[in-house]
């Protein structure tokens, strides 16, 4: 049988070589991941590089969607009439 090397995550490196076999790894009890401790979780998920950029992109998309909604609302005849009436009343000296 040939042997293959299965690469693993940096925090779970193994230099062992496993025999190639048609049986799934889980059924043989191999390649089990260790419990996820807070230190490992921080190492894996702690990097927030680019998080601010993604947040700005989401906020920008929300603002564009809201602006599009306002444009649709402002183009309706009913809203135009209300705004025109409001401006006329504000400019009229009584």
C-alpha cells in the first residue's frame, strides 16, 4: 500500500504518515481534532484583519439601499404634493 501525508492545521501538526485505506478516517479513530480551547480559538479566529473594511462596505451598501428607497418614495406624486404644500406654507407670509 502507498502512504499519503494528510496536511493538518498548524495547531495540530502531525509528522506521522497514514496508510491509504478505503475506510473513512473517522471509523478508524484517526485524525480526531483536539478540543477547541480559548487559546486555540483566539489563534484561529482572533485575526480581524480587514474587518473594518468589510464593515464599511456593509454600511455603504445599506446607505445606498436606503437612498434608493428614498428616491422611489420621493418620486411618488403624493409625497411631491405634500412637500410642495409644505414649502408653499413655509414661504407664505401670513
